[in-house]
């Protein structure tokens, strides 16, 4: 395990700058190249999401709202709770500012990538309509670019395992119930108690996930649409309660985020640039902009208008990063929990317990359970699509077996190993996806001009 972890750390250091340049540099280029177009039509994006422009005769498997819910279910999860805590612990409060900046850029990236997911849809070996990076890479750039699509899909076999979610859910459960105390009382050891309980939690998570993920995309989308709005609302209410209980500390916490973001003398890991890279990496983990996962869901939408789907997808980073991550960050900072040692989820748990008392931890446990399950349900689909592209649709379904086995592994693995595996996989996926998005951006701009001209004429 230690040798694998060391290898992952070395590999991550070699992919940081390519990822950073493509995600931030490429994202800033898209913002300027679009002339801020996605942001100017935010209200129109909300109207599309509400179903105002739905076309029952359009090709696809799910509605735009279901696609957004499924994509957000994968992103609004433990990355927004645990990932933010880890980022602030490693980089200080200022890292949140860079998470915000990356999220705003990410909105534009998702507009382009998810527009492409409708513009260049393909079919799998069963003849079913499919969308995602592997399809817009090969169909948009041509067959010569197929190695990029293969590279993306191979990285996806590891990046879409959901191991971080399983790991952090287990940590939360253990912190709330603390079962090792009762086992020690019966004559067992703390180490055995921890391992056995983590193994049991992993098995339960794997079994519950199996009931949904083996049902396919439509089943996942229905469950995600039912869970996501409710879980986000409950979490935001819980966070607001914490902020109300500590109202005098909210503004100082926000001020600390801004001032520390420009602290060139910061003592955090990697100095000032290290702070920015931590923010970029955790923001990517939170909203997955540039990663290429959301286009897989949005490519299945019952929508034949690429720009319309891109606008819907753009809402994802705003919901899960600008809203959810910010509220989480404020709670962590005002409670001082980010200064403590431990996993990200334990830091957040301590923040809730400090602010709301013992019932705060129980409330967070309920919220985390919903987050974890919805994320696991949706991530499995990404992995199935990756393996299906590399082989065929029949073999691709076997990914779910591999997926549930790895849930059990993640439950007992160390946080450092799991975090490094995901960071490396994500960085590798960004490279081929962002190359394709940047090269195909002119086609999106042409489609956007046609779409908004048509919209203007309809309103006239």
C-alpha cells in the first residue's frame, strides 16, 4: 500500500501543471472566447431546466432536468463536505477563493463540453444513442484522435470508482457511533474493531448500491432526481442553522477567505502557488468541470439542441460549488474545525457538533448517507460507459461488479491512498477532454449564434 501511495504521489506531481494550464488557462480562454455568453443567459438556463422548452419528440433517454440532477448527484456529494474540509486544512481559508474562481470558469467549460455532448452523439455496440468525451473526441476531431478517447476511458475506469465517497462515508459513520469502544470492552482490539466495522459498512454500501446501479441509466436518473433536491435543501438548512447560531462569525470568516487568498507569505503546503493548485484540484473534484463526466449524462438528454443542454449543464458548478461548498467552508472556518487533524469528513462533523451540539453529528450522518448513495449510483454509470467504449455494451455492464467490489476496498483503505488515486485519475482525464473541448469550441460558438438568433426571432 505504501509503495502504491508513493507512486501515486509522484505521478500526481507530473500531471499538476498540464492539468492546471488546461483547466484554468483553457477555461479562461473559453470565457473570453464566448464573450461571457453562458453567464448572460443564466435565467434562460433556469427556464430550460424547468421544462419550458422540452421536446417530447427529441432523441435521448432522460429529460434535461434528470440529466442535471444525475450529474449534480455525482458532484454534490462528499466532495463538497469532505473535499472542502481537506482543501482548507491543507491550504488555509484562502483556498476557498480559488475554488470559487475555478467554479466560475467551470460553468463556461461545462457549457461547451455538454453542448458538444449533444452535438456529437454516437451509438454503442447495441445501437443505443450515447454521448460524452469519447464520442465528441472521435466524431468531432476524427478517427485520428481516437487514442485520446481511449486514454480518457482508461483513466475513467479508476476515476469513476467512487472510492472517495465510500471511504469518507465510512469515516463519518465510525465517528458518529464509535463502535470500537464496545468491542474493546468485550476483549477485542481497537484495530480489529475498526477494520471489521469498516468492512461491514463497505459491504452494506455495496449491496444497497447494487439494487440501483444494476437497473441502468433510467433507474439511476429517477433515484437521483428524487434524492438530489431534497438532500441539498436539508444540508443548506442545516448549514444556515449553524451560521445563525454563530452569526457574528460569518462576515469575519468571509473576510478571512478573501484576505488569505492573496497571502503571498502563506505557510501552507507549496506556498502561494500551492494554495492555488489545491483550490483548483478540489474545485475540480467538487464540480468536475473539465473532467468530462457531466457530458456523459447530458449526452443522454431528450434534447436535440446542443446549446440548450450546455446552458442547463452550466448550472451544475453554481449549485454544487458556489452554493454548497461556500456554506460548508463558512461552517468549517467559523467553528475552527479546519485546524484540527483528521479526515475531511471528521473535521466537518466536529464543526457541526461544535455549533449544534451532539445532534449535529447525527443530522450530518443522515445528510452524508444521502450524498454518498446518490454519488455512488451516478458514478457507476460513468464507469460503465468508459468500459463499454473500450470493449462493448455487454462487457461494459460488468464494470458494476468491479465497482461494488471496490466500494468494499475503499471502506477499509486509507484516506491518503484513496485521495491520491482520485487526484491522479482526474488529472489524467482532464488532459484529453480539455484538448478536445478547446479544439471544438468554434463549432459551439457557431451553433450558439444560430440558436440565440432563432430565440430572438421567436420572441419578436
